[in-house]
C-alpha cells in the first residue's frame, strides 16, 4: 500500500490472515452483540484468520444517549472478560469497538483481546461534535502499536483516519497493517462514488 510522498508501508514476509466481522449491532444489547461476535469469530478462526476486526461501537452499539452512555464497558468488566474468553476459545485476536468507561471518563474505544488473556485498548482521538457534546473524552493522537504473529498493527477509529500526516506517522512507528473500524452513518449527501471524485469540487468537499 502506498503512503503519501512516495513512502511505502513496510513489508512483511509473514502474511497475516485478517477477517472483517460485520454484525447488526443493537444499541444496549451487549449480550446479543457479543453472541454475534462469538459466531463470526468462530467462523473466522475456522477459515484460518488470525485477527478479526469488528466495527466502531460493535459491543455496545453506536448511540450516544444518556441511557447508552451509562452502559459503557470497562476493560476489566464482564463483557471484556467474555471477549477474552472468545479469543482464547477460538485462538484468534478480536478487535471490537465499544463505548468505554475509564474512571470518570467516557471514550469511544476498541478492545483488542488476545487468546493469551491480554486486553489492549485504543481510544478514539478525533471526536465528532456529537461525540464531544455527549461528554466523550479524546484519546491520544499517537497510535498504539500491537503485534499479531510478528505483524505490527495499529487501529484508527473512524475519524482518526483524518489525523494529519497519519500514514507517515504510522510508517515511522513501523506499522505494517492499519485497521480502520467505523460505525458508518450519514445520509447520501455525505457519500461519494469513485466517479464523483473526478470532479475537483466534490473531491475538495470530500
């Protein structure tokens, strides 16, 4: 994959099979969302994947009402333990988005669950006005780097893909695979097809 200014993503001689887990994430239905994560993680592991990526807010749902914020998960809580159990059971690294509570702070985060019991957390840095208005706290700009089978990975949650000079910064950190979970959203007016971007005005707005 190419980087801006001609910089290339560092290569690896050890390919890392990755799966994308697309679930119907119901806000507040953490048990139901975890059940879908369990099913797709099992399928991915059987297909040979070593890592499966789920979307932004996959575990809790992406909804920023006070009722949903009250359900934000903690990294040492029962849902996180369930996620670790799934990673251990299926022998696969699971990356799943969630609303997270860390002390008095709320974050939009991604949990990284390893089969060996490690749980890492990447917190979203570039929050939207709606997320800030709901009381979420930005995470650090610098990406956490973690390894799966020797491949260095980083997570850029949705708008974090717009961090200035992101790909060169990832290259400086030795990142070989960048993962970009998003909750999606927005109407058709915000969406562009490839042909739309041939128009310089549309490209600029995009």
